C-alpha cells in the first residue's frame, strides 16, 4: 500500500463519520451547545471542513472550495471570508448555524473530492516538499496532511460525542 492510499483511506473515513454524525439532525440539534462556551455539531463540522479546505488548497496550490464553488454564499455566515474558525469565541461559534445537515455534508463532500483529486496525483517524493517555512523545522506536505487528518478526526469525534449527548438527553 502506498502512502497516498493510506491518506485517501483516512480522509474517506472522515467523510463517512461526517455523514453518520450529521444525518437526520435538524437545525436546532445541529446548533445545540451543551453550555455557552462549547461548540455545536454545526460549528465542529463546518470548522473541520474549513480547515481541510484551507490547508489542502494551500498545500496543493488550489483555490479553496469555500470560494470557488460559492459555499461561502450558501452558508451566509457573518464571518470574514477566509475564516476557518480557529480561535473562535463563543459568540462566533454561535454564528455558525445551518438550515440543514445537507449544507454541511454538501460542503464537506465538495472539499473531500478536491482533496482526493489532489491526493491521487501524489508521488512518495512529494510528501517531502516543504509547504510551510514558518515553523522550525519547516512543515512538509506529509506532515501537513497528517496534521489535517488528526485535526479532522478529533473534531468529528467531538461532534459524534455531542450527537450522543443530545440523543441521550432527548430519550
């Protein structure tokens, strides 16, 4: 198995979990927060998708799906255009509301497809390419991809846990 195949499998698992977590939830459930200082399912899924979109586009020299496919307009959030949710205050988290889970999964699916297209063209040597020199040591493409996978897996796990909390409270 090649490294790119492992990465494709990893990102595909995130897609499966995004759909499983969001499926069947309405706007109120997606926006519910256990306390005012916590994140909602909508925010967590939007954020992990924004991070993947931002980081993959940057690493591969692509335009972000958020802008290129008008997802920014479809979401209609009162946030800066390139905002990924990093460092959001509780007030900004509350701004991330969606009318349906399909909006979240639609955006994730579009980002996922662009990510897979980029990953399919990878050669092993590409993973050694430096994509961010602001760090010491500089960040390679391989490290960046694993970082995105890690961040996405953590956030979808949080969202799935939150779904479980909401469902148990409703039962």
